[in-house]
C-alpha cells in the first residue's frame, strides 16, 4: 500500500512540477528568484505546493496579478517560499551525504541544519537577491539575516524532527537512492512549510519581509515573461496591500523596496526565541525517538 501511495505521490509531483515550470515561463510576472523558489518548493512538496501556487501566486489573467496576490496571507506564503526553497535544498543535499559517515541522528541533524542555513541565507537569499541591495552581497546578508534566520529556524523546527521520526520507523528512507528517501523529504518539507507560516505572516504584516513582487510592466496582455527583468534595486512592485487597511496613517510606496527595521536588541531576542523553538522541537522529538550525539549509529 505504501508503494502505491508513493507512486501516486510522485506522479502528482511530476505533473505539478511540469505545470508550474510551464506557467512560470508563459504566464509568470514575478522575478526569476520567485519563480525558482516556487519550482523548487513544488519539487519538494508536490501537489501541496502546486495548490498553494495556484491560490497565492499564479496570475489569473493579464493585469490581475497584483490584485490577486495582495492579501497578507498570500503575501506570507510567497515570502515563505524563498526560505523553504533554500532550506529544503540545503537539507536535502546534506541528507544525501551524511549517511556515508554513519553518524548518529543528532549529528546528522546538526549538519543538515548547517547546510540548510548556508543554502538558505548565503546562497538563496544573499547571493540570488543581491540585486535588491545594489549588487552588494554582504549588504544583502546583513539586510536579510534577521528575517531569514527566524523563518529558517521555524522551517527546520518542522523538517528536522519529522526526518528523525520517519527515519526511526522507516530505516530504508535514509538511503538517497531509494524512493522512500524522497518521499520522506517531501513529508518533512510539507511539515516545515506549515510550521514556518505563522512567523512569515508576522514578518510580512510587520513589513519586515517582502512577499510576492510583480515585475514592472510585466503584468500586461503582452506575455509578461518577455519583459526584460531590471536590476531588483527598487523598482519592484510589492503586495503588502492589506497594510493600507491595517495602518492607514502610513504610506507604502509599492515601487520601492522599503522594509521596516527592528532595534538590534529586539532582533537578538526574537532570534533567540526562534532558536528556543527549534530546541523545544528537538526535545519533543527525543520523547519519541532518542536523539543521540555519539560517534556511530
């Protein structure tokens, strides 16, 4: 029965991935980073990711993208895609490598966390999105560090425990060459998607993280994907549009990439809380599956 479920899942995932790639090329009006994020997320979460793409990002008709994606909850889902795509990619790569070293599950998780953090912040966020910050890579790291760290920790608070528990009851799922491994990673990615949503909702609503951005001049009857993509340094449209209702005394220029800033002590406290959430998730996992840090399995 499990084999049949996996076959159905992989078929649905393949169909979802083909559709999202096709739609990103022929109907997409967002930046290439946003498109790549959705493609990767759908590869990991299959029809669940495809459903969210249809509900929160896909252009329903020419000229309708901004209006369709303006709700805060939709912006929050799009915001989370950047984080989940990078984290899950790093974790998947690490999970393919760590079995070679025959480490215990605790050390496996540490290396997977490090890989997810590096891929999420230093590659997917800072490297791919440095155009938003005048091409300055380290400025991009500084500007995205807080929002990405708290979001990443919440993604990993869902992914890593799920991977540990499933590996304990399904040992064959740790072998990267088998379909069970990829099914386990899909389940973990879906759990991480849900555990990170609340913090991304708060980040977007508080204007600490961007959501879905429409390329200028792309959402027109002329196919949007043909519009040349400019440097992402301040001419992207944003959809924090519920903001006008939530805080009418503030003006938000949708043509500029302006985010709010938190005081450094507040950032440190919130980052510490996100790490505490991750630790609590690990402790809760140990109630069901011992998390060991010995030398070998």
